[in-house]
């Protein structure tokens, strides 16, 4: 069994990510125009991705039907 030791040193990447998250949180609480615009854009992109995924799922469904019929005709 391996013994895992806890790091006593924090990686620079995690510190950078933590600072970025804290800054983003402060901006969100302050409701700055920039953070509101980013939030709106994020929501819009999320909705577009969901619509795209639904479209792909439907397309895959139709493709399965067509391929199934082609196989049964062959």
C-alpha cells in the first residue's frame, strides 16, 4: 500500500486559481457591469450549448433510424 503524504507547500497554480475565484466572487457581489455582462454571456452560451446538444441528440436518433432501415433492407 502506498503512503500518501500531505503537501505542506501550496502550488502556484492553485494560489492563482484561488485568487481569480475570490476576485470573481467579489465582482459578482458588487454586481459590476462587467460581471453582469459576463454572467449574461455565460447564460447565453449555456443555453446555446444545451440547444446544440438537443439538436445533436435528435440528429443521432434520426441517423440511427435511417441506418437501421438501411441494414434491414440490405
